[in-house]
């Protein structure tokens, strides 16, 4: 712009204009965070290194189920007297066998979903109206829960296929054991919700993924060791209550209640407690962790 009587000026159109399309509000924003969380959890749309950890752990949870399925399918020809439904680990046992893999997987994925956005302050771009901090936390938790459900249910479906095909009469086996399906779905949901909520709580207190994952894995290992030693040293009645302190054991106690027995990998001392105590303790722990996550994100300043 020049000054004087012959002032002239030039206006450049640099491409900015107001958005005049539909505004979809909070629901659409939460859905976008959820979808982004799924992609981040599985390493989709990122380099090969980002895919190694999630798919490695998913594969690690599938390998035992695939092995048992193949064994059940071949056993008729190799050992006619072998009954896969009686002599192989059952659906009730499977979560006890793979629980440590699922717990570590949840710790790593939870740290990946919750920590980077706060560390890089990208969350400041998310948390503008209409999206609220609790909306962000819920969407990320739902993404983690979805991935954990896939990691818990898929191996059970593979195992079910192997046991059905390995039975001498697949139709009769399925008719006699169809209740195992809703049981492992319910037990898997309990395990996935527990791990997702606990991982979200730990990750909400740090912006560093390594710290969050290491703390949660340490809690799994240390609490299991301490509880196992304490239940052996204390009298039976006291040991039952101490067994509730096992971070790893809590969802396995629920698994045992769902299937009506003792699974591999659980601390059996707690099974002598009333079922209402075990379910109530599980719900209390999950609710407290969920409340802690929402409290942390309500206090988040951006």
C-alpha cells in the first residue's frame, strides 16, 4: 500500500475461507479420537517399527490357541484314546495361561494411546470445543478396550474351532459345550475392561510411555509375587483376603466364577471367598480406576 493522493493497494487471495459445511459436534469428535486410537494401537498408517509390538503380542496370544487347535485336530489320528475336551486346556484355563501376555500388551498399548498426545501437547489441539477432556479419555479408553477384546476373544474362537473339529462328533461336542461361548465372551470382557482401565489410569499420571508401561508391568509381577508369598505364610482364612491384592489375579478370579472352577494361573486361595465379594472387589477396582482417569483429565489444563 502506497501513501499519498494516488494510494493504491493489492489484495492477495491466499486460500483461507470460512468453513461453511455441516458441524457435527461432540459425537463426531469423539468418534474421530476413537478411530485414531484404534490406528495408533495397531500401528496402522505408521512405519513398520510401530506395528511390531502390537502384532507381536497379538500373535503371542494366538500361538497357544493355534497350537492347541492343531493338536486337537490331529489327535484323532495319532492317539484315538485321547479326548481333546478332557485332556487339553479348556476355555476356562486359557485366560490363566495367556493372562501375563494380555496384561503386558494392555500396558504397552495403553501407554501408546494416552501418553504421546500430552507429551507433545497435541492434546491442546484436540481439547477445544466441543470436545472435552473427559470425552478424549473415554474415546481413548474405548479404543484400548476394543483392541483388548480382539486380543482376548480371537484366540478363544480359534481354540473353540480346534476343539470342535478335534472331537469325534463335532455336532455333539458343540451341543454339549455351547455355553462355553458366552462364558469366554463374558470373562474376556471382564479381563479386557480391567486391563484397559488400569492401563489408562497409570498412563494418565505420566507423559512418558516407558514409565507407564514399566510401572504397570512391575505392579503385575511384584503384586503376584508378594501375594503368593503371603498366602503361603499366613493362615488360610487371612490368605484368602490377601489374595485379592494380586493385580494380575483379580480378573482371573472373575474368570473362575464365570466358568465355575479354578483356572490355570490364578491364586486359588481367593476362590474360597463368597462370589459376591470377588465380583464386588472387581467392580470396585475398575470403578475406582475409571474415576481416577476421569478426575485426572478433568483437571487437565490446555
